[in-house]
C-alpha cells in the first residue's frame, strides 16, 4: 500500500510541475551558384566507355 501511495504522489508531483512545450517553426534557406566543372570520365582509363 505504501508503494502505491508513493507512486501516486510521484505522478501527481510530476504532472503538476510539467509545463507545456512551446514549439517553434524554422525555415533555413541557402542560395549560391553551382558549377559542375569537367565530367570527362572514361571507364576503364583512356580506352573505355565515355560518360558525360
């Protein structure tokens, strides 16, 4: 019986001290130039299939 009273007291104490969470909304936007450079690839080496 003592364990039940302690558990009930703990639950009441926990929920009485709980505060509502405040949610935040955030959007992160980045901008910039993108350059691919050279994409001259052959597999294998100099004699293989050319990919762009």
